[in-house]
């Protein structure tokens, strides 16, 4: 059935349908990029604050369980969410890009996601700019490339989506590894430096930011 879909769009009588199709593609891609940079560029993406369930009064037990909650929240759940955005970005890049090998697309997606996560620890505004600049640049390049509006080519790229996931574990390990390193550095920095924060400021509490 997938092979028959391009024929529906290639007849002159269905130019409006073709226009509507690519308009929808661009709109969906733009919506994805918006939520991509709004979500992924935050240093602390998750707002579960599992440390609130740490009710131990013993300082040693409190630190141990605080560390466990920290690992669950930021080293296990966060990489899973990050990888979800990596997968969606790779699929969309595959659909938009022309003449780019699947391995190159995975490399681009992994490098972008990892760069955004690292820069979010430095400056969230910088991470947001990076997270939206590169995807929108890819969209501009795709639109201006000959053959972008060829429906058969678009559906051919869709048929290549399963091949994206052949080498995914290696990229997942890289993204998770970098996130782990950044979290460990942040944890050690907060642990070793002199404590001069107030009682309601703690490493494991979510910091809200008003804009």
C-alpha cells in the first residue's frame, strides 16, 4: 500500500493535495523543533523531584537515599527521554534530507542532542538557540534542495526508517555516557564546594526559572 501512495500525489489533478501534504509536513516539523528546544535545552528536564519522598532523619541514610533518588531521576529516566527526542529527530532528518546516508543522519542527530544537553549545563539560553538553529537550518536546506517536493522520494525515505535503528545502541550509550559524566561533575561540584545555601536550596530540588 505504501508503494501506491506516491501515485495519488503525482497527478496534476492532485496538486492541491500535494501542497497540503508538504504544508502539513513542514508544520509538524516546526512544532517538533519548538518542543524539542523547549524541552531538551533545560538542564533539569524531569520535574518528578523524587527526593521529596526521602523522609529519613539520619544524615547518612538521608544522603544515601538522596543519591539513589538522584540516580533514578537524572541518570536513568532523563537519558531515556533524551533518547526519545534523538530518535524522533533522526527520523525527521531522514525524511527531509536528500542524499545523506543513514549513518550520517544518526551521527548528526546524536551530535546535536548531545551538544544541546552539554550546553544546557553551561547556559540554557545557549542550548535553546543551538537546539532550534540546527533543525531549522536543515529544514531550509531541504526545502531549497531539488527534489524535496517529489512525493515518491519522500515515501522512499519513509521505507528507510527501519534501517535507522540498526546502530542505535551505540549512539544511545554515547548520549547516556555524556549525560552521566555531566551529572557526576555537577554532583561532585555541589558536594565538595562549601555549603552556603539556604535550607530550601538543595541539589535534589528542582530549580524553577521565571522568564
